[in-house]
């Protein structure tokens, strides 16, 4: 099913890109707009639009034939056939202007298939594009050069490359430089995911998310120049300090993640990869969400199965399509793991994990008389729409949960970053890497990339970014 969906979306993106009205739309936006296209069908004699009505939808004629009528008189016909690659479009002005339809469109073949794009969705996607370019108001910007970066040491290794600590010769500040092998990206068909990650990082500017300074495009690697968070991974810290079971620590870190998720969801972004390994502490002990490789800008549902099995929501297990509600499920799983030192659906293999997920949170054992257990249960509802932040009040409902209110948790102090974190990591200097455990032997082997002329990475490099991060 997922393969069919992916193939269909690729086809939609290609069709959308061929439309005259989309020629000046950035590739990232075309991809997101293709995701938002809704396939609709009409029977012979049915009207798609009526002359004089307000237009809010742009249509691509995918298959069949329609008649264009002005004052009930046919003036022309449009036809389309996906087998020949012939497509037509109408209603372009509805994306930009409030005006009545100039003509009626009627189906004249037994079945007519259309791809519809709503103006609201179009404006949301294009608005996110503006947000990517604008940065943060009053933020000092710098033109970065990769040649001005000096490597200080290794911070971590991943499946596609390594993360190093670098010092910028232009600003004197340190950054985390994430290098991804183009060979590995192409071999795993992750070109679109990497471009999505770059776009998402440009859209965000929250103190609870790791931020992007710049991106560079090399012959064999793509590079993300990122905000450093030198306190280390939350997973490693919990292992070293044994904070499991501490409500004070868990409450603070969960609050930070909540704020990060609210920022993402306000921008139509689903994160989909929450786990302690993807949470970093800064020098003040504040928690930041990192690694946006699986994050996605989504209008409606998406169907890609991804993430860590222990954190999969039921709809992810079923492959039935998911929304940002999956992130709230994962937040519930995180609370449980930080309190119990294990995930609620832990099992010896993925199949048994998924069976437990499908049985639900009510089948999981909890300690008696705790305020955090009801919070987990309210976040891990089987029905996505019933999860606490998906109901009236959104994230505010989590803030007002007894687990936070009984402890007198000061959300305003958290937002102002005046709250003292429950644990402040020892960071002696901006180049102190002692909170990270990295081994060069864990780096993935080189995989040579041969440019086939696909140009999927042509818009990746973006060297202008914030001079520093607060």
C-alpha cells in the first residue's frame, strides 16, 4: 500500500510541476502541494464548478473530458488521459483571488477524475515557504562558508554519516556539523527526506528545537550546520545518572518536548521520531528535540511507516494513515520510559511489540496512585482524536494536567528559560565534548555517489543563517 501511495504522490508532483501556474513555485512547495492534492471523481452530467460561485479550489483534470460553459453555452472542452501524459487544469485564479467563477465546468464522459487543491492549503504551504526564508525577526544573519569551519572532534555517528563539532572562523562560535553521504542517501532512496529535513529546519525557530545555521552541498556529502547542544543525549544522561523514576526530571524534559511539538504542529509538521536518543541538553540543562530526518510537513494524513517500533502508535502499526496525533502518543511513551526505565509495549521482537500496541495502554501495568500514569493513558488513547492535546484546549490541556499542576510547575518560567533545570550538565567550554560518547569505528563506510543528472540536491545549499543561538 505504501509503495502505491509513494508512486502516486511522485506522479502527482510531476503533474503539478508541469502546470504553467506552478512554474515559479519552489520544488519543496510543489512536493508538499502534491501531498495535499485530493483525488475526486464526477459522473457524466455532474457540474464540477458553477459560473458565478466563489472559487476556492484549483483543479487538474487527470482523466476524462469536461465541457466549459459560459452562460450555459459550451465554449470549449478539456480532456486528459494519464496513459499519454496529457493533463489540463482550470481554476488557477481561485488560489490567489476572491472572485466569482467565470465559467461552469461539467463532466461529459462516464467518469471524470480530478485532482483538487484548496486555496487554504495552498496558502499554508506557500506561507511556510515565506517562513523558511524570513528567519527570526531582529536576528543577526551571517553568510557561512564551509572552508571557514575547523573540526574540533567527533560528536556522533549515524547511518548516513557523522556529526562533528566545528568552530566557525567567521563568528568564532562552535556548531555541530552533520555530514550525510550522498551515496547512502541515494542507495536508500532518501533524497526527498533529506530535502524535507532542510526545509523543516528552516521553518523552525524554537528554543526547544535544535536550530539550523546553514547547509552546504559537496560532491559526496550534504552538510547541516546546526546549533550545538553540548550537555549530551538524554538517553546517555539517564543511563549515567539513573534518573529513571524521578518525576522532577521527567516532568521538566516532557514539558520541553511539549513546547517543541507545539511549535512544529503550528507549522503543520509531524516529528515522528521521539526517543531519548533524539533529545539533547544544552549547557543550562534545557532539553532540545533534534534529528528531523523523519519529520514531515503534512496537510491531513500521511502513510509512511517510520520511527522506533517501541514508540509506534496503533495507526502507524496498521499503516492506515496518521496525523500529528502520533506525536502525542510518543510523548506518552516517553513519560512512561523516563519513569519506568522501559517502554510500555516492550517485547522481545517487533511483532510482539506491535501486538501489545494494538492491545492498548489499558493492558499495561502502572504503579498505583501516581499522577503521571493518568497522563500517559490520556496521551496513549487508541483513537487518535481522543488523545489529550487533540481535544479541546490542545497542549494547554497537558499543562493543566494534575501531574504538572500539583507540582506547581511554572510554565512561564520555562518559556522564559528562567526555570532552573533539575540537572545542569558540566560543560566547561564551548568545545567541551566530554558529554558525548562517539567512536570513529562506528562511522558508516564511504559509499561513492555518481551524479546521474537528477539534480535532486540543487536547492540544498543555503549558506545564510543566524550568527548565534540564544
